[in-house]
C-alpha cells in the first residue's frame, strides 16, 4: 500500500530497477557498499551514500597526523592513536549496522 501511495496512486508492484543506490523488493534499503543517511527519507535521491566517505576521512586524518609527526619530529601520541582506533570502530559499526548518521 505504501508503494502505491508513493507512486501517486499509479502502481504498487515490485520494483525492477531501483535507483539512487537502493535495493530490495521495494527499493527500501541501500545496496551493498552504501549506507543510509538517516536524515533523509529512503525515497530521497541522496539517502544512500558510498562507504568511501568514512574510509577517506580516516585516511586523511592519518595522512595529516603522519605529516605533522614528520614536520615536528614527534611520534604519535597515545591520544592520537586512541582517537584513530575509536574513529575506526565507530565507522565499522556504523557501516555494518546501516545506522550511519550524516550531519554535514
């Protein structure tokens, strides 16, 4: 019934070609390799985002930290390592549970 209403009361069958990186019988979840932006409805064209955003954020942070340690001749501190590990754990948990919340 929900699909029928979303279609403007025109159709209500099974989706054959999901768009905007969605998947499922009714295009009701993000396909593999994408996560759901919970600030948007699943019908929004930007509801599913690629995982590379989180991975690139971690990579960028590590790169900056590495450049800083070379420039200042300092080693990584335990606080920096703890931050990286917690960021990684939160990212993996978020991606595996499909509960990522994007606030940008």
